[in-house]
C-alpha cells in the first residue's frame, strides 16, 4: 500500500511539473492583454516614486529569487526549471536539503524496486513460464520484512519532516521588524508599523516595462516590499476583500492572507537581493497579476529607504513624537489660564 502511494505521488509530481512548465507561456499571453489599460497609471505612479527620494531600486540577479525559464540559453536551464529555486533562508535550505537528500532518493529507490518486482513477476510467473502455480499463502519472514521496512522508512522521513514543521512555526523574536502585507483585488499593500506607518502600494509592471528594467515579466512591480536582510522580520498578512496568499518560493515562505484575520510568521532573509513571488490563492480574475517583489537591503540601506519614504527608524521615534506633545498644549494652556 505504502509503495503504491509513493508511485502515485511520483506520478502526480511529474504531471504537476509538466503542467507548471506550460503555465508561464499561457500567463504571458493573457498578461499582454490584461495589463495594457493600466500601463499609463502604473507609469505615472512609478515616476512619482522615483523622484521622491534617493533610493534606487536594486537590479535583480539573474537566476536568484526568480524562476528559471526552461527555454533560455543558460546551461542546465531545463533541469533548473524543473526543481525548486535556490533558497535564501535557513528553513528553505533545510527543506530543500530534505527534498534533495531524503525524499527524492527514497521515492526513486521505492519506485525502481516496485518496478523491478513487477517486471520479475511478469517474466517469471506468467502462465507459460510457470504452468503449475504454487499454493503458498503465508511467509512469516516476508510479512515481517514488508511491515518493518516501511516503518523504518517512515520514521526516517518523519524526523526531518517534524523538525521542519516546528522550525516553520518559530515565533518571531521581540526585536523583529514588523511588516504587514495586505492582499487587495488585485495588488499588494505593505505597511511598516515600526517605521512611522509607511505604506507601499505594489502593482505589477506591464511586461514590456519589466523587460526594459531588466526584470522578469509578470513578477516585477512598481513599488517593492523593501526589507532589511539578515534581520528577523515579523511578516503579518491579512486581506481586505477575499483570501489571498503571500508566497515567495526562494524564501520558502507562504502564508494565507485572510480578511479579518492577522497571520504572522518569522522570515529572515540571509543575504541582500530581489526575491519574486506571487499571490498563491485563487482570488479572482486578476489573481495571476498580483506578483510580490521583496527587495532585501543591508540594514543601513534599508534605513535610507525608510527616510526616502518619509518614515522613521524605531530609534528616532522621539523626534516623531515631538509634535504629539504640542497636541497636549491646549490642556496646559487651559491650566495656565486658570491660574
Ligand atoms: Cu490574490
């Protein structure tokens, strides 16, 4: 039973991979039509953003934080497009290691073993080769082996699997930088409660504009979610209309964004870079056109970006709080006049 399920899983994986390989081409055709009317608006927004501050969007590194096009000329592009993206978080590296060094070998060995058994039975025990069938019904040794071996295999898989599950539920530390991602039909909004309530509205760039900027089509956005690298982030997700999901494959991060609910998860990006993702919950007609682009910057550059957005770093809250004391002034005035 166990081995049959494994084969079924493998077949499903293969079918899924084949399906996945076709998606970009279909999506691109649709995008060309769907995004055309928004082009002017997005252009205007991005130009306004560019003139605001000293921050210049980071150029993405080819093959990092983005899927690989199987049709590209890069060596090994086809193989790379069939598996996971390179990982840039500890959990991602752990999970991908588990996939590459435990799950895939186990699946392969079991599949080949079962295939071998089937071929052996077909050749050795067909009616012609074996006219008088054996009446054997039980073999204690074989029954013990085919019970114990699958148990051992499952335990071998369970240990790293449960470890990974526990790691993914790790609570963000108190000093983590909070960023709240809100899903809208059909774009993302990012707010920074620790940084003077900066709000970033992030819309997909039209295909030709993305290509002009050297970014992957369908994944590039006008305003990215900018975060510090190497620092624990408390990513919160919610939605304003329907359920969306905030997912970035190269960071091993996926979390539902549900209206009326605040989900929270720890994310620590190991190194600076641009990491692309997509909404991963069917959320309506433009579900495919609300990509996510995270730009992880060294902490000093992140602070500069915060300044450019008109926000403040947590240490500078004293300055920001100064005008608030003026609000208290009328009471003081009242006290003074009462004397
Ligand atoms: Cu969505």
